[in-house]
C-alpha cells in the first residue's frame, strides 16, 4: 500500500511543498519543483542530517564560551549524543576561526570547527 507524505523543502528560500509517495521504505515518486527538491526528499527520508552550531568552554579568553559548528551536516538522530560529548570539551585561548576543535567527532568523519577568533 502506498503512503503519501508532505515535506517542506529547505534547500532554497522558496520552501516548496514536496509530495512523496512511498511503498514501505522505498520512495516511489516525488512531486517537486526541481531536482534539488527530489534529492532533499530522498536524503530527508533515508538519512536526515543537520548542521549543528553550539558552544564549548574556553579558558583564557574574554568570554567563557567559544561558538563552534559542524564542518558538514551531522546525522540528526545522533545530535543529542553530539551535544553530550561536546559538554566536556575545554579549549585554551587563543583560537582562530576555522580551527578544528574536535576531529572526527563520534567517529562520524565530521570535524567541529571554531566559529570565531578568541
């Protein structure tokens, strides 16, 4: 039996509504405005990922927290685990924007980078 889902595409500012037809776990059809929408629907339903921005503690700087972000989209189901692991990270000033703070976080192949100089 086919199931129909509606998603809002976030790949561009237009925010098109995508109508996805699934048969079990298989995506049968995506009615979308463009190919990027079709790719987005497939990614969102098979392996959802998000960019994550947060903070880690820093010592020896003017502010107690350093803003950081993931170098590429992170698996959505593991974001809580990521946040818990970053809670224990402490870096020491000075730090330049773009510096790798954590390499290969949680064995995902994704680095955590500093957002600004401190």
